[in-house]
């Protein structure tokens, strides 16, 4: 990161994209190794999950149709009923295993990328071996932050459901136009709140790695950091989320449900979706770290590179993660 921190506060969406691209391109060797070791399994799990879930769900639907056409109490009915129960258990166990593995690789990937960029920022020598030695302990801090974020999203969704129920009851006695208008407003407000929470989570992950706070404290710090850069951050998060959703839709349409296509074409589309997802995940992680430095710069919070480098060095020497103290991350404030 050759750009001075004082200059980073002026970066907009395009500037952040360019900074992230320059970092990845300049250090493509180590980022390629991180991608192959952590992001590739993450992406494969994400895409393969769609195919396997579709197969399991389709089998359940077919057996339920056969069950409806079978006489109740017959041996065949009992056999189908038992088979459906087993398939439902299998589907739920698969879902649990999927989300667990996805979460682990997601946190590991985030730890690796954030730590790597921190080393680059301080001018410290960084190797893939060192990164992988740090990751197993750094990701535990991210787990605490994730759990608090999960609670925040759950509370947000429950509140949204309650509001929708109340609004629906109110709209029953209103005209159609009022009903439609209320629905549109609620959807827009919900999406904006969801994107904002997602942005807070992304920055909280970086804060958890680079500062001596985690969980709800990291979320509070993240919320304070994005003030003044909320629009930029929400636009970036929205574009990344929409890109992933579009890729997911394409994979579902062309690979999972692409029965009319030849096998070679389906495999080709699957590989293409995988390659695009690899790029999206990598750049997404780099962008959220760059956004952290942009927000720090915007609030005139200068990170002492020597202090950060010392902490990274202590970790490598002692084999323990020594997070940054608040005084190290906000050692001084520079004037613009």
C-alpha cells in the first residue's frame, strides 16, 4: 500500500476498487496461495451445496408424491414414510455441516487476507507459511464477532417480521394503493437496514483482527468508523452482494437446473462460475480491509506502523496472537 494514509480518506468507490486491485496484483503470488488454500474450498462448498441440496430435496418431493398415492397403513406406505423421514434428517444434517464448514473457511479466509494486508501496510516481510501459522488463532476472535453479528441480524429480522405483521393488519382496512405503498416503503427500509448491518459486520471483522476488541465492542467501533463513509460502504457492500446473488442465480439456472444442456456445457459453466466466485470473494475481502483504512483515515486516526509491526513480530516470535491495543491503533491523530 504505497498510498499515504492521509490521502486514503478521499478515496471513493472507484478509488477503493483500484487500491484493492493494486494490492492483489502487486502481491498476486501470496494471494494466489491464500485463494487456493482457503478461498477455493470456501467457493466449492458454496456452489456444490446448491447441487447436493437440489438432489436431496428433489428425492423428498418425489417420495412425498408417491406417498400421497399409496394406501395409508400399507407396508409400502410405512416404507416410504420412513424413507422420507431419513431423507429429511439427511438434508438437515447436510445443511448443518455445510453452514459449519462454510463459516470456518469464511473466517479463516478473512483472517488470512486481513493479516496479509496488515503486513503489507507495515512493509513487513510476509510469507504464506507465516500467514497460515497466524490464521488458526486469529479466526477465533472473528468467531466471537460473528456470533454477536448473528444475534444482531436475528433481532433485526424478528423486529422486521413483527412490523410487517402490524403493517399488514393495518393495511387490511386501507385502500389498495396505500397497501402497496406501505409494502414498498417497508421493503426499501428493510433492505437498507440489512445492507447497513452487513457493512458493520464486514468492518467489525477487520477491527477484530487488527484491534484489541471483538464481539459487540468491535461492532460498536465499526459503526463509529463508517460514519461519513456510510454511503460509499453501503454501495460497495450492495454491489458485492448483488454480484454474488447474480452468480448464484446463474449457477442454479445453468448448472443445477441445466438439464437441457450437454454435460460438457454444464461443467464448463460450473468452472466459470467457480472462477468468478474466487475473484469476487478475494476482492471482497481485500476491499473490506482497504475500506477499514479509508475510514480510519477519514476520522484522522493514524495507525502507527511501527507499533503494528511490533505486534505482528511478537506474534511470530512467541507463537501467540498479540492484538493491537487501542493506543497503538489510535496512537495519534493527524491534521488535514
